[in-house]
């Protein structure tokens, strides 16, 4: 893992969503075809506070077939 040194003079920015606290307040948006597990792992290692999995097509879930990613 890579060492992370983030210098915040007043402390890291925080996002609160219900009972969940995201520190630092940086989110990686879900991007079709780009946010696989290796990419999310790198984003977390470089200081991203919140990451999302890839998007999936709802019709593939409903029909019970192979999942189709956008």
C-alpha cells in the first residue's frame, strides 16, 4: 500500500449520510466500465473516502440472466 499524507489545517472534511461518516469527504462516482475492484482499491489507497461499484443493467437482474454491465 502507498502511504498517504493529507495535510488539513482544520482537520479533514467530513460528509455525514445518516449514521455513516465519510472521511475525507471525497467520493468516487460510479462509472460504467471503469470502477472495477482494482480501480476502487487504488482510489481508497490514494485517499478516497467513499467508493462505488460498477453500474449494472436492472433488466439483466430481473430476467435472471448473465449480468450486463454498462
